């Protein structure tokens, strides 16, 4: 599954389903086109959008294609051997995370159709006790290597979203035999994910529940026993069990959902 997300909003824009042996590098163009279709992105708007791409998408060919479309990028290049060779030539490292990760400028730069910068990163694999290297490719020519490193780290929000969906919405526990049914299930998961994100930001804002992830929202908040009073196909009253520790708080903030 390839997910396109707006991590600043904790929102899933689209999820694309592929056979299990499909590599990330093969689906980048499909993902970008899906992004453009869903958000109605016009060609003249691309230069204002930054794509964060991990190494699975970041082949030289894919980066060249994205840059030709005039998108901004902060991407990890898909070349472990080159990253190791170039990283070992860097002499001036800046510490990004104390004793764990460093950034620097390699003597070489990758060349693409528009100007970019190539930044080397190395980190300590605490399990194997070895240093590993990666190359970041960015169109931002002003930020320092440390700022670029922090900018790339923001893509970690996508990994958290998928992890939360696995735990809270049981994304990996549900399987359908037919392809169309599985695609429908993925779309329903996106709908539920975005509803929970909206519910947390709009309804639970300023409450002790605002930091709950999908798992805790489903288990502890949206499962409060109660009774719904429906008249003429409209919800007219919602009664929650007073014995539940979150019932009073939820009763106070639920009107926000209809405002």
C-alpha cells in the first residue's frame, strides 16, 4: 500500500493498493498523479509544493522525473553504496543528534535538471554498532544541513500514521479475497483515519484526550456505552453512561461536532 499524506494535518490524502511484490520506486509517478487529482493541483502550483520521499522512492530516475515536474523535494537518495562512499569522504560533520547522528556536505554533488543540493547524513546503528550513511537531495538552497535534516525528519509522521492505523483501525488484520473489495477496505480505512484526525483536532482540542491516537480513541472514547435517540431519521439526543470516566468531558465537547 502506498499512502500519500499531509502529515501537518495528520490527513490521508490517498492510498493506492498494489501487488505485494511491487517496489516503491515503481509507483511514485502514480502517487504524484493521484495527489494532483485529489487536490486539483495545477502545473503552475507544483513549485509551491514540497514532496518528502524516503529512499524507496528516491532513485535518480524518480528524482529527475519529480524535478522536471517542478516540485520541490526533500528526499533520501536510493543508493546505499554511493552514500557510504561519499559519506566516508566527509571530514566536517555537524552533530544533529547527540552521539547518534551527524550531517555534512560531501565533496561531490548529484546533478539533476534543476539545481539541487546533496547532503550526507551518517548515524550510529545502535543494534549493530556500525555507522551508516545516506544522501539527502533537496531543492532548498538556503537551509543549513542541520535544518534540512530536521525537515526530512518530518516525514516520520507518515510512519506514525500507518503504525496507528495498524493498531487502532486494524489495517493489517482485515483481508479480502477480491482486489476491489480490498481496495474498498483501504478507502474505508482512509475515511476512518481522517474522521478520527478531524475528531481529535476539532472536537477534542484543548482537552486531556486531544493527544490520544486512533487506538486509544477507539478503545477508550468512542466505545462509551449509551443510547441514541433518533426522530424522523435525525439524531435528537445522545445519552452517555455517567459511570464512564470520559462521559462528562465528551458530553461537553460533542456539540462542536455539529457547529
